C-alpha cells in the first residue's frame, strides 16, 4: 500500500514539474485533481488509523474514512480555485468556514442516525 502511495505521489510530482497546465487537455487536468484527492484521502485515512491505534482518538474506522473523505476535498478545492486564478484570502476563509460547518452538520446528522 505504501509503495502504491509513493508511486502515485512520484507520478503527481512528475506531472506537476514536467507539464504546463495551459497546454494540458482537460482529461489530464481532471485526472491530476483526482490523483491529488486520492493521495490526500489516503494520507488522512492512514493518519487517522495510526492515531486511533495510538489512542490519540477513539473513532471507528467508518468515521475516520468519512472524515478523511470530507477533509481531503478542502486542499483539492482550493487548488482548483488557484489553477483557474480565482483564489483570494476571502475565498480561503469562506471555503474553510464552509467545510467546518458542513463537517459539524453532517457529524450531528450521522450521530443521530446511528443511535
């Protein structure tokens, strides 16, 4: 699993260094963001599992996975805004606040449905 992650991270780094985004086809551009999302998700899920095993957090694997899915969207979304030239400090603050509110809201909704 770690080898797969390293290969994907190396491929992503090579893609970033060797290509000009203005000359990429949309399919490759979207593939880049999908790969970035997958790397963010797997990194966050692995960190959550490690923290759970160490006793830092006491979450179920399902909650760790759900949290990693949500949190991995934030850096990818901000990078998408940056790539189209629409990222400002106001956008970062609004997007971060929106993600926090959505995370808290869905956390309460899922907590009610599981009890």
